[in-house]
């Protein structure tokens, strides 16, 4: 299976990520009718995923908590507009992604276009791997190591990597969210994976040297 | 003088292959059929690692929980929203 082929099953990927949750439909209906307890139930069901998404996109606990709060407040205000055209979790996570992107635009990205902001400096970028004989990664990295490496990606790479490889969004959706071209999204994803490989191999070399 | 093995991949071959790699991944091309990979151990390892990273990323399930303060803040903001709304409705009602 190629890294590209893994994106050929987005529906399955979304389904695995967004499995039906027992009691969710009732909680949504009740929350739409103004039931606060039901809204609390929805928070309990989805807080972990929304927060993890914010944390991975931002790499900062305080900001991730603030934006989790913003996302659920928006949910509270907009839940009446949810019509069930997509899974609730898909709808909520898209809402959360938009909250994070809005925050990033306000914070630092507006001075330059997102297209430019997505391109890290030369120093941050991945290198071509030519002529190197080195450790192989396969089978040797654990979840914590990968999480840490993702945190250390340059922000533009991290956004695309998290949205595509972790959250399962497709390039056309990412291009739409980030206001960049599909080609740019694909290119950033490849560079992100290359950079991750660099980071993971550097970590392995350090471990081997100890 | 040492003669270069024509089968042995050159740095240019690797650079060319790695330039094409994003497109090969995105189109889901069968990389087993890539001539360069049959000869180049280094690019084969690169492809294997990138596939592995993409696979492992899909296993990064949500594991972090926000602190309880987050819900406390949400609840306070909702109450404040509700207070404003009921204030607005009552003032709207009193205006009619």
C-alpha cells in the first residue's frame, strides 16, 4: 500500500474516526431544544477529539483549551442549524477546524497569504534523501514519539499533515479550508512526511548514541 | 580506473525519482513497478518510511482531555449568553 493509496478510502477513514455513538442522536435533539444537560452530554462525548484536534493543530495546551472552549460555544450557538446531512462528529470537527484556522489567521497568518505561510523557511524544510545509508524507521516508532515529532513540525506542515493524515480530510477539503491550491496541499503533505522522517531519524540517532 | 556499473542508480536518478514521488503517492501508483526502486536501496527505504509514517498517523487517536476548567468556562459563557438573550427578549417584549 502506498502513502497515496491510504487516502483512497476517505469514507471508511471518516467512518472509523466518526463511529455512531449510542445516545448521541437523542442528546443532539434535546440540546437543539435547549436542554443544557444534553449539551453537557455532547461535550463529554466529543471534548477529547475536539481538544486533541486543537492541540495537534496548535501545539500549545493553553491555546488548544481556549479554542476548544470557543468551538463548543459556537456549537451551542449553532446546534440548531445541524440538520444531520453529515455525521454530527464530522460537522463538529469541521466547525472546530474552522475555529482554529480563524484563530491562526487572526494571530499571525494575515500579513502574508496562507499559501506563503504554508511554506516554511529553507532551514525548516525537509531535505532530499540522496546517498544516505541510515536507520530504517518502519516498525520502530511508537505513538508518543510520533506525536512529539508532529508537534515539532513547522506550523504549515503540521496543519496539512494533521488534517490529511491524522484527521482524514482530502486535499480538496484542505485546499478549501486553507484557501490554498490542491497542489499546494499535496506538496505540503509530502514535505511534512519527509520532515517527520528527518525528525524521527534524528531522534533515533540520538537514542542510539546514548 | 573503475568502471561505473550502468545499473547502479546515480544521485541524479534519486533526485529525479524523489521529485516524482509526491505525484506517485497521490495517484496511488504501484511503486513496486518503479524501475528505480528495483535498483535503489536508499529510495526504497525512503518510500517504506513515508508509507509507514502515513499509516501510523492514522492510528493517532484522540488521547488528550481538556482540563475541567474548559467546561466550567463554557458553562459560565452559556449562562451569560442565556442571561443576555432573556434580557434582550424581555426588553423586546417590553418595547412592544
